């Protein structure tokens, strides 16, 4: 009510349009009294009131404070969008800030969490402002008493079973006794930290733009070949920036960030996975670091493709994505990759099928290479290997790992004729 009083007493020529957004959380006995007072106050001062109730049925058994906050700010966001308002002002004061910082220190987490309650930050396409952070609760209560402003105190604020209440009533008084200027000092530290982090992010953003190949709300692909040129601590900050700013992945610990960072530099682990909360997963796939939610949805599920017979002098399309064909004459005008195959009548019909265990590719001089090794050397991720297809003869000799590597098939016998395998990338 103090914040509302201050806004109403701004000079008329500089006073903005005021919309009161109020949530009845139904968490305390006097909520009906408070709701009635708010309605009467807004009516008597001709203020637009937007209000809602958090139903008791929606209250969780645990984590009620966080759930209440989520409901409250979701409502505030809807009010801003519905009314076209540009600013959200809340009445957080200096004691709220100190409580938050101390609780973050106790719980642990990312350095950015120690900025506590910021005086100003983006919110729902507008700006959230906390104009009272430089004042203590005691100062605001004294102001309210002097100006006869209604002050409601939540009775549950004194229950020491709640961590915030213990910090408020037991920890902060001791710190204030050590230094009465605790609140402005904490506000100064959090402001300095926020400014430093903002400057750091501006320096990181060009690296992020260079390293991130693609990003959406639920997937980002980062080029490891860019990251390896930077010190490990910079790599960690870049990954953190992508996770927090681009993807908004929840509850990523410092230990998890360190593990993700190590994936980038570990040459002995070209493929690896790391699970995060809420369905998020980090995958290293050779030169790529992929961070995505629901990886089966975004990266696809490997499914073997149906085999089919290859007819000469005809083009085929594959999912790799490539076009290919086997031709009886050299298509000199074609810009694709051309490989010569010497085949006999017994080699037909040719067939395309998925790779199978034991497949080996002739590489000349009587030597063979396992197809699995071909895929490893080509840095084909595990998730895509079952999508790879091979061109084989009637007796199952592998002629090509299509789109990747072709066999070396010598002429040797006279009755073998030359044929031309042509491959090109789909446009």
C-alpha cells in the first residue's frame, strides 16, 4: 500500500496511469479482509483493479512459496499483455533483498543468483521495477504509520519453521548489529555484480554468435571446433550463456556445467551424453555439442530403411540427403562424385539396404574395412548410423557406403564391365 500511496502522490503531470494487480493467495486467514480493503480502496480512488484468486485446490503440499510466486508472476504477465502496460512495479524493500541473497548463499547455485532482487529487469516484454529497494522495512513501516497508510503483516512471517523467517528474525538482526549499514552495502554489492555480469555477457555474445550453429527454444547446436580455441573457463561461460539465455534450461548446477565443458575438450570421447533436469540432454557428436529437450523429438529416432533394388540408369534419393544412380555410361555432364565399378552379370541385381553387422568394404589389394570403422572415421554420430545405407551386389558385397565412401573394385576378370556410381547432394 505504501508504494501505491507514493505513486498516487506524484505530481499530476508526471503521474502514469496506474493499474493495481492483486492476487489473493488464500494462504492466511485475513486474506478476505485484505481483498475487501483493496477493492474498496481502488473504488474510492478510481483505480483500475485486476485481481485473481489462487485456488486452494492448486496449492501444492511442498514448495508452496515457489508455487505461489510462479502463479503470482504469471498473473502479472497476463495483466501486462492484456492491458498493454509497459512497467510492473513491486514493493520489494532492502530487507527482502538481503534475505534473498543470504538464502541463495546457503542454498548454493550460479553466481548470477547472488544478484538477488534486481532494481530493474526485463519482464513480459516490458520492464519490472523495484523502486523501494534502497529503503528498509523499518523505514517503510515508519512512513506508513506517519501517513496513516494501511499496513498488513502476514502472521505466518513469524513462524520459524520457514527458512526465510529464520533468516529474517535470527540472522539479519545479528548482521545489522555488526553493521547498521548492512542493507545499502548488500544493495551496492548486488548492483556491482549485476553490472559486471552484464558486461561479461556482452563480451561473450560475439563468441556465442560464432560458435552456435543454430538455436531455437528447445535445441542449440554448438561448434566444438570454435570452442577449443578458447580457455576452458571461457568455454564454460559460453555454454552457460547458451543454457541460461537462449534455452532457459532449469537448475543446471556448476558441477554439471563443468562436466559439459569437459565433453568439449575430451578427444577420447568423441560421442557422449549427459542428462539434465526436465527432459534436457547434452550430446557430443564429434564436432558438435547439442543441447536439446526431448532428444528423440529433435534428433530423431534411428529406424532402418527398407531395402530396394537398384535399376540401372535411374536416379534415387536417400535421406542422407543425397541423390545417386548406377549408370552404364559415364554421365560426363554431371557435377557429382563419380566412382567406377567393375561388375559382372552375377553381381546383379544391385540392392540398397541398411548396414548390417559384419559388413565390410573392399578397399583394394584384397583388403577390406569394416563399415562400422568407415562410419567412425567419417564421424557419423551413433544416432545416425542406422540411417546409413549401403549399395550391395546380389552376393552381398558392399560397393558403397552411400554418401560416405566407395569400394575399390578392380577390373581383374575380363567379363567384368565398367559401370558408374554417381552421387550428388540434394539441393
